[in-house]
């Protein structure tokens, strides 16, 4: 199934209290394939962690630069991005690992 995938970059704007306020700007709009992975186990710092991670695979030829202020929206649901990797080292297929809802 093809899903609408939108990647947003955060360009914070100043607020009235001397801080900043989130201002997400659309950076990329494409189609992708959402894969829901449930119930993975990992060992970190000697502890067993249970969780769930979703992945979305998109076709994109440029370099995706993500940071902690980048989010991904799949069919209207916003997620934080954990990391991105190439699928089988193919330059135009990118796998984005989603890390919980935003």
C-alpha cells in the first residue's frame, strides 16, 4: 500500500517570552510504503527492552539530512525519526525508521 509521506523541518520562531516556538515547514512530499514492525526486543545497558518501531520506505535521489527537529508524517500521523538508511545500498530507496508518535 502506498501512503502519503511528508517530511517536515523545524524552523523555530521567537515567541513573546524570549524563547522559541516550533514552526514545522514542509520539506518533502512523496509516496512511500509503511511497514509496521511490532514487538521487537533489544538489549541495551544490560536490560531487555521491548518496543515497537515502524518503518517507511520512500524513493528519493538527494541526501536526506535529519536532526532532532525533523519529523515524518505518514497518512496524517506525525512521527519522530530515529534514523535513515539506504535500502540494499540503492541510492534512490531510503528506509526511515520511525521512533514513536510526535
